[in-house]
C-alpha cells in the first residue's frame, strides 16, 4: 500500500503548451472545456502526482478580484491533498496580486468550497466584479450564468480590511 509520504506531489504553473493537458483533465472529470484559455489574465496550475497530471485549477483575473474555475482532480488521485493544494495555491496567488475577493461557480460542490471560507453570492455580483473574464463572458453569452450557484471568498488586504 502506497502512503501519502511515498507519493511525490508537485504543483506547477501551466504554460500554453499545457492547454491539452488541462482540457484532458477536465474532460476526464466531466467538466466543461469550452472557455478554457491560457491567455493573458488567466493563470492555471497543474498538480502532478508521481509525475502524472492528476488535477488542475484555473484563476481568471480582473481588477481587484479573481475567479476560480476548472478545478478538477482525477478520481484515482482524490483524497491525497491535490485539490486542497490547488485551491490554496490559487487563493494565495489571488491574495498576492492584491485581490479583495475571489469568486467561483459551483452548483454541486458548495460544502467543499465552504471549507475554504466561501459563502453564497449572486450572479449580479460576479457580473459586476469580473465582466471581462472568459468564464463570465461565456455564461452571459450562452445564458447559463443565472442558473449557476455563485460563491465568494473575501481575502485579507493589508491597509484595506485590517492592518
């Protein structure tokens, strides 16, 4: 039996050459891939487990806020800390870039996101905060944005909401 200490987990920032890897991970976990882009204003990470891509997460950036998207961990790689590592990486990146809020869409995994401090929000909030991000544009264009559950997480910003 392999234990967590026997496994090598590595997070790496995705490059444009990783687009196919991200699309494959999302397709294998049943998630949509249509608006996945590694263009300017988007950052993705891939979690490798023993040298094999096991998960990914994306972050689309706007002025003062970001949107987590495309969070996926392959079934065989679950319960090993990859998802948590990916989420914490994205939240840390958003905090370091000075974001005050991070949003996401999730109709089925609300309990998971609550563990990281996310709370329900509205489509109007995310439209106002991030109108130019690929996933929000896709939701508006294709008409699905108001059918999705929106979540938000306030980030600590020194000099703004604390010290």
